[in-house]
C-alpha cells in the first residue's frame, strides 16, 4: 500500500499546508487500486486521467485558495451522478444517459471544497439486495475476508476505506446502506438527518427514506466531509457537543435478541464502559417502537422501490438482477392500505420516541450495536427477516446515526457501535464519536488483503439451496402470488416466484406491527 496517511483529516492538513501533493496521493491511490481492486471489487469505474488532472490543478493553487478538502482523493457511490461518467447503479437495465455529464449537487459540493473524485464504487443494484453473479459488474469482497459480504448497499465504499484504497467516500442510506458496510468493514459511517443533504442526482430507491452520508476512517473525518456537504446551510451544533454529561440510552432488551453474538455483546458493553469513563451518563432506555419502525422501513422501502422502478421492471424483468427484482416485485404486491398504515405508524412512533427522549428520564443519544454479528460468508445467504436489522429503525424516523468500530470477533472480523440522535444532531454524534475514538484504536485497524488470493465465486441463486416451502393461508394477501404478479405484467420463473412469495409473506407478517 502506498497510502501515506492514516486518516482523511491528516491528509487534508498536509495538503492544505503543502506538505503533501494531491497528484502524489491520487497516483498512489490509483496504483493501489491496480493491485487490490481485482480482488476486492471496490470500483465500478475509475477516472485516472480526470483525477490526475484535477490533482495537478489542486497542487497549482496558492495556499490562500485551498479549500477544506483541497486535493483529497475521494470515491463516490455509483448511484450518484458525476461529470466523468454515468451512474450505472450496478444494473444492466439502467438508462446510461441518466444525468450524463452532470454532477449531483452533493458531489459538486465536495468538488467545490477541493475534493478529487477517483471513481465510482460498487453497490447492490439500485441500492437493494445482494450482488447477482450472473451480471458482469465487479463483486465486492470484504478486505478482512474476501469470502465474506461487505454489507449493502454502499459496498465498495466500505471495502475501499477498510483496505486503504481511499480515506473517504460519499454513500447513500435507506435501511443502513452507509452504516452496514462501515460496520462489516471496520470503518466509520454517518447516516444524516432526512432532508439535510440534497439527493438530486442520486437514483432513488425509497424517496421518503433515502439520505446521503459520508464514510471515512474516523468520526472527525466524517465531520470534515459533512462540513463540505452542508456548505452555507451547515446546522449549528447542538448544545450537547461534549461527552461529559451526555445522556446515552441503551435498549438493553435488544441485546437478548436471537442473532446477536456473544462477541458483539461483549464489545458493546466494553464500548459503553469507555463512554462512561469519558463522562457520559449511560442509562437504560426502552425502545418499544423498534418492531414497528422495522416494519415501516421494510413496507415503505419495497413499496416505494416498486413505485419508482416497477415500470422498467415489468418491461425488462430479466435485465435486472435476481435479488433486486424479487424484492421490488414483492413491494408491488403490497396493498395500498398497508403502505398508508405504515406512514401513519411512522408518524406516531417517531413522535412518541421524540417525546420520550425529551421527557423525564430522557436521553440525548441511543446506543446499540450497528449489526448483531460480523460479516456473513457469501455462501450463508440470509432468508427475509432472518437477520436482526439494527440500522433500519432510524430511516423512517429520519434521525441521524453514526457507526463506529468497537471491536473484533475471535477471527478478527470487525464489530460496530451505533449511536443515534435527534434530527440535526450530527455534530453531537460526531463529537461523541471523536471522544470515543480518542480513547480506542479499533478505527485505526486496516485490513491487509492478499491480492494473490482468489476467493470462491458467488453461489448462483438458481442452483443454490431451494427456498423454504411457502404455505399460504386464506386471506393472507399472498395466496396467489403468480396471478397477482401477472396482473402487474410480471411472469417470473419458479425460483423467482418462490422468493417473491416468501418476501411478500414476510412483509405481510411485518405489517402486523403497524398501527393505524
């Protein structure tokens, strides 16, 4: 590895002072990618000529004209438009002319602060599901173990930062897509408050939940990127910007949920101990809204995904990856009243949670693990609803949330702490994250993948284990999935049909958590 800096903040200071050159850092990043990218699948597209030209231009600027991200090489998730090339969204069915030749406003803000875009990073198709091995796009691999999943959907960002190919990136988050790759790859990621950053020029998945967020090595790095992204509309820091006296609530009951590993529990309790030593007041805080908010996220995301992408899905079913098309099609089966009930539940639960956070026994932040376990092996495909999703609850509320490395399991795989706060409390989260990382070193661990390694190919879902049998019951809303899909104009094969049916049933079961 040729990357000379441990953090984005260190690199930024050296570039602004002239102690390092942008062209030097960009050339090193591109050279590292030539070696490691064939293994890790970090990039969909690299922009070597444009990035080097931008770096040389940055190096020619006098110190007085250098911005906060002066000359920093960054990566951008491939659902965001950039002038260098189209956003593929990792889908053969996507229109390659969409926003061609333009920067998404968030990307433009990074450039305006001096950043250099190295390339577009891999993701799951339209930011949902898992990679499809039948497609020609690179398969993202976890730098800690290339047989394992990086987490979706900002996959390449997580792997690229963890392996040192770049120190910062811009991702998107609808159900955990910034925080999950950060968690499974051992980096830091910030889901911002809904509406804080412009999502124009970002291919939508679930418009009422999609947000953008910075990913980097440290919380301070994420704050540096957030400063540039919020620009003149940067929100004022909240009153609670230091850890001493910060009230952190813990829904301890979640730690007993199936799927949370002993290593994750131990690391989480150790993280809480560190926060106490830093002066935080850690107290129990019940989260009865958890199940309902998970249901809201799932129902809303899949229903809106079909609303956004359904017309193209009907026109070109086979052109979409199997994971994405099966999930989106299940969203098309949801009755309208269930979606409306989800929105009513969303409003009620968010208001109730805010009221309890502000009331007697209230808290400033809520702490949980980011994910209940380390990264799964690709061969261990999870069934719908099998994994406890600890990130998704914060998308329907619109609350910001920060993922921080908090330890490792016995095999050395990363584990992650999640802190969530009220809307617009990003700088409280960042301050807490900075304090935690000043007392720990987990965020400074860097994976060292062997570029000579050749991991096993992904298992083809058509030849893998058969989906569990589905027993429809009268009145469950999914008794004739094939007929319902045909009414939408979709005629899937048996394997697709079985999975769509299982996902639809899972959504209908989740719908029982909804009120209204």
